[in-house]
């Protein structure tokens, strides 16, 4: 069965590791589910995927097993907190390159069948610039860049945005300031990145909001839980919910290419183009 309507596909990415990208992706997914949205979280970090670990789910099989033909997509999807569905990471984009036309069609169909009750697909990409990150970002409708107030994070976020803008044609980026002291520091961090991009790039940056650092985040990670679930009244959880309300207002694609099947099809084509 094909998906019944457009799905909001959001790639959550960052220029470097250590900025809380995966934690942000997990909590955004949970906060969107809290708004009544039907959410799937795809772990797109094909080398060091850890979404299942962050949620204490312990995946036995991953997308790599699906690509190898050992099981179906429905066999690996995990039931996460708040009703979200989690697709554990695969081992690499090269697996998609080797898919036959029949296997490609099967994978696209499987995602479409799972997505028939889906509103949002959140993709947690790898940090930095590699083929898998570029593939997921190019296939997604929305790109959410997570950064923190460190010179290396700002420089690497700018490099990532520059590559995606110049080489891949991505024109719009949503920016989330993470682990900041408060709203003012978040806007100042966004302003630093904006000054760089306005000088040298033809990209549009839109500020989504800031997540303050609080001890609840650390404690939630230790518990292998989302902070929105473990400490729902904490400052960081409230911030994620406020950001989710903004994300929920983003316009949906108005044509059939907003369906999840087309996201997967684009992902496969990108992988194959990179290998040519």
C-alpha cells in the first residue's frame, strides 16, 4: 500500500560530532509525537548509529539486514517511547549501491507501506560531510543543522552548509542552537553563523530556536531515555517542545514527491550516483 499523503522528511545534521545532534533528533521526534503526529525516526548514522541505544531499545537487526535480504523492513522497526517508530542504522550506503532493480523497488515499497500511517520522518544523519550525510540531506525536504557555541562547531557547520549549498543545491537550512546558556545566547550563536553565510553563500538560514544545557539532559542520556520523557518539565524538554511546535507549522510538500517512497528512491539514486 502506498502512503496516503505527503510526509514531512527532516534531516537532522551537524558539521561535527559532540554537539548533541542525535539527542536533538530523538527529542524532536518525541516532542512531535506529543503533538499528536505519527513519527518515524530513522538512524542515518551508518557508521556509528546510536539512536536505539539512546532510547534503551537494543536493536537486534538493522537496515543492513534488510539490504542484505535477510529480513523485511517491518522486522526491524522498533516501538519507541511516545508511539514513535525507530529504524536502526544500516552499515553503509554501499549496500544501497549494490541493490538490484527488484530489491530497490522492494525497499521503496516497504517504506511506503510502513508510512501509510506516518506524518513525519526524522532522519538522524552522521556528523560531518560524507556520502551518507549528503545523500540523506539531498533526499530530505527540510534540513535542520544543530550547532553549539564553540568555534569548531560554527566553522564546521559553515563548511557543511557551504558544501550542501554549492555542490548539492540545498538552498534553505533551519538552525538549532544546542547546549546554550539561554535564548539570548542561542540567537547570538545563530547571528555568528549567519554573518558567515551571508558573506559567502547563497543560502537562506532560518532560526528554529535554542535548547539550553541543563543537568536533566545528562541524566536522561545516562538513563537511556529522551529528556522529554524522563524529565518533561526540565528546561531542555520545554525547549524541545517549543521547537516541535514550530516544526509542526512548516509547510508540507504539495506534490507526490513528498511521499516517503520518493525519499527512499532519491536516496538510492544519490548513493548510486556517488559510486559512478
